[in-house]
C-alpha cells in the first residue's frame, strides 16, 4: 500500500512537471516565431516603402537600417532578391552569395512563415518583399537564436525537478504515516479474525474511532457475538435434547426393572407399569417428531411448496380440531375472521405453526377463560393474532420463549405433555415464510401473539 500510494502521489508530480515544461516550450516557441514573423514583415514593408532595392543611392542607409534592426532584435537579418542572391547581410558573411533556404523559397512563393530548427537552436523567419505593382521582388530572412529560451526552460525544468523531489519526500513521509495509521488497525483486525476462525469466539476487535475501519470492526464484533450466541444455543440445545430424552428413558428403565423384580405382582400392576412405559415412549416419540420438524424447517434446501392458501379455512380447521381441548376446560373459543385472506404458503408447515400457537393458548389458559383468534390483512401482509386470558409471560421471559426446550412453567408443561419445542417450531415456520412473530404480554394478564405473513412469497432469483 505504501508503494502504491507513493506511486499515486509521485507520478502526477512528474507528469505535471513534464507537461508544464512542454507547455512553456510551446508558448515561447509560438511567441518568438510570431514576433520574428511580425518583424520580418515589418522590415519587408520598410524596404518596399523606401525603395531600398531599386535606388542604389540609398544602399548605405539600407545597410545601416538592417544593422540597427539586427542589433535591436539580437538576430541576424538577410535580404535576398528574387533569385535568392543575398543583397544585404547583417553579418556581412553571405553578401552577394546565393542562399537557398526553404523558408525563403516559401516566402518568394507568397507564403511567409517561420520554423524552429531544434538541431540548430534557431528560428528561421522569412517574409516576401513586393514592388509597387504587387510583384514579389525579394525576401527578408531573420535568423534568431532560441538558445536563451532553451536555457530558461532548462532552469525551469531543473527547478521543477527539485520541487518535485522535495514534494516527493514530503508525500513519502505523509503516505508512510497514513498507511501505517491505516494498516495498524487492519493488522489487528486480521489477527482477531484469525483467532475467531480458530474457534475463539470470545475475541473482540478493539479498533477505536469513527471511520470505515471502526465500522468494519463493529460489524465483525456483532457477527462474532451472534456466532457465540449460536454456538451457546447449540450447546444448550444438545444438552436439552439429552436431558429431555434421558428423562423418559430413565422412567422406562425404572419401570422395567420394577416389573422384573416383581415375581408375584398382580396383573393390574403389570398393566399400570406397562401403561406408564407406553406414555413415556409416546413422550419420546413426540420429542423426536418435533425435533424432526425443526430440522426440516431449519434446512433451507428442504421442500418448501407454497400454494394459494385460505387462512380463514385453515383457522376454522385448526379450531375444530382443538375445540375438544377448549371445551374440556370450559374455555370460550372465539374466531374473529370476517373476511377471508389468501396467501402463498406451505400449508402443512403453516398449519403446524398456527396450531401450536392456539394449542399453547388453550394449555396456559385456566378453566372458564377466553381464547380469541383474529385474522386481518393489508395490501402486503396477513395478520393472525392469538389472544388468551392465561398466566401471561414476564418481560424477562418474552425474549426466550422461542428458544428450543424453553418452558415458561416447566411443571405445567410436564402435566400437559409439552416438549418445549412448540413455539420454536412456530417461530421457524413463520421465518421460513418470510414473516415475523411478536408477543405482547404481562405476567398474570394473558398473552397476545401476532403473526405477520407476506401475501406473496419472494421467488429465488426474482
């Protein structure tokens, strides 16, 4: 990361330096060539105006003007006739010689111009001379040095390189400090994640501050807490399963041994013991069946077959099945479902979930109480509520009632034959449908469970 940031900071500086050098070179080249072209045209106009090429008596003044202009411009000035013969030369070295120069040839053809010859470090500028009839009678050639500009550009380039170097050093220090500041917490995060991966779920990231890394650390901590909670739940689940299965097995063993030790026991005793054994076997069967139901609901790959389901018809069917239990306790059984609501649901799984809720309401409601089942909907969700006037649930226990094998009143569940898995199955089934379940209750004041279910199931890949 250090070298990456270093390159990111350094490369633009060099590019900027190189670009500025080229821009300055282009600027000075354009400025000098335009100025020399202007001077060449001006000298050509002066020669034409004063008839220097046609009046021999003015030759001395002509040469004097050329010398003065050459000194003023710090450039060599040559004047040639239409045959490329040098008439005047500020250096006096090419006078009366034929000089073939591309710029002069272009000027005699009527296209004055200027060119920088980088190999010589000079600018050649030529402009044609006309007579009073518009005929081109000669040309003015100015040869100016570009060496001073190259010197200036070299100085500027040198200064840019020094500035770039110092900026690079400063950038390197800043990048080194910033990358170290950034990588230190990242290193801590990686070390913590490795420990968590090795199974140490008690580890937490201790990155401070309010930036993206601290947000990432917080997310990792939240994830680890959930993993630790899940791991604890699994351990408790295994312990609870062992305990729940061990209890009926112990009872069966005790009853069996009692039968074996009774050599002359009456037939009624044998029947009573065998009935108790049968009850314990039924209890184990219920636990195993509920466990299998939970496993199927937890398995996302297991069959989930949503179809159009009438909730009103389902509730009526469930209440008909459970009516004898309510009637035995003289419980008022009420269905508040004025309208029918159709949803996409796996009817078997949902039937089991709602049946568990209503069955629990009956079990935990004392004789002469009321159990009310309600049905409603909006444009997106259906709502099923199950209210009772039973023993209620304390606020401390409301967050635990959907845990597997958790019982609000263990004595009562033993009496009613509950496995402690009913609400866990209901919760899993509702979540499998993309819904939610909430409880509103106070200890001794009954409870109301509200199930929210989407009317349409979201298809995978949609």
